[in-house]
């Protein structure tokens, strides 16, 4: 909604000072509405409350132990590293999109931003089928699609028409919102045992925030040395790195995997990595308990 608010202010000839204040204010109001709805309508599951009562006091100590770190170290490295790489590019380039794709007028630039943001909508819709194809598949496709778009825009930057570059960059937003824009947050909320899940998700998110800082802080520095074209190509290379990290460090888990993980790690985390990378090999053994979707299985212990 931010580009729409800015466009409305521009065409209403409102001052720049009022424009940025209104843009931030509308976002704050929407966030408050979301927080109120969350507090008033959503309740934690009974299974989560029971697990929390058992492990609340010992979870942080458990994760600091060497055995626990060895048990969750590989998947934690995967979630933290992919979150970091994604946010370096997403926040680094995303925060300066209006500078990269600047039009001849302020209104024209905002229209470009609106087009780019609207292109993310099909990606959000595609996440409805994520359960059918898997989180890892979506993250791989997302990183690869984003990388190809970045490389294409970078290779043709300054030569292709600006409108064409904006369109290609908008297509990148589809891969973003359907891929790592969603999965880097979803995966760490599912693949860790209940006793350490919140801590592991927090570590992964912190890595992402560090990546956002690195991207936003160093983008101007990098751009001064290699220009917009080089920066976009570098972003594409980093996204290919995210693809490689996902391929190597993200488990190909299914709903059966999560059910087995929940059952076998309530008192011992040692088999976490083994279970996650077993895929659906043990699906037949858990078939008798397979009465819900992936989201249902994770809701019961998250």
C-alpha cells in the first residue's frame, strides 16, 4: 500500500514531509490492526502449552549443551545461512529500488515501485500449493528464479528500456514472495524439536536481520565501486549461493517427517538431523498417525 499512499499524496500535491509521515503512519495503523487481531482471535494449541510447561525453564540451557548443538547444528546452519543471504539481497537491493529504477519524474518512479510490488501478488497465491511440493522445492525455485532475474537485469542494465527492466525485476518478486521470502521464515518454525524451536527460529531470524543490515549498509559502498549493474550481478551471484546452501543444508522433509520428529525428540534431540534427512522413508511406519496435513502436525507442537 505504500506506493499507493505516496501516489495519492503526489497527485494531491501534498508536501514531501507530509507524504513520508503519512506513508509511515498508514503502515503503523495496519500493523496495530494486525496485532489486535492476533491478540484477540488466535490461541496457542494445548500441545504447545503442555510442551512449553515442560521445557520452558530448560530450553536455553539445553541448546547451549554440546549434544544439543550437534543434534540441530546442520539444519540450524541451513536456516540461518539462507535467511542471511536472502536478506542481504532483499533488503540491500530492495531498499534502493527507487534509486536503481528511477524514472524521469517522481510520480513515474512511484508507478514503477507500485508495479514491482504488485508483481509479488502471484507469488503469494502460489504459496497455497506449497504443501503439495514441499518447502525446500519452493525455496530452491525461488532462489534460482530470483538469481536469473537479477543476472538478466544486471546484464542488460543501461541498455534495455527501463520499463522492461522493471518488468523483469517485478517477475523476480514472484519468485521472492513464493520462495525464500516465505520459506526462510516458515522452515525454521517447523523443522526443530519443540524444546528448542523458538530459540532456533530466533537465531535464524537474527541471522536474517544481520543480513538486512549488511545489505542496506554496504549497498551504497558497493554501488560506488561497481555501479548498479555490478551490484545487480553480485546480487544474482549471492542468490545462487542461497540456492546452493538450500540444496546442501535444508532437509527434504514431509508432514510424516515432522510427526516422527515430534514423537522421537520430546526427550532426546540426538536423532533430529537423522530424522529430518530421512525424508519420507519412514512414512509407512507413521501412516497410522497420518490424519492431518503438514500445517496441522506443526501447529500441534509449535
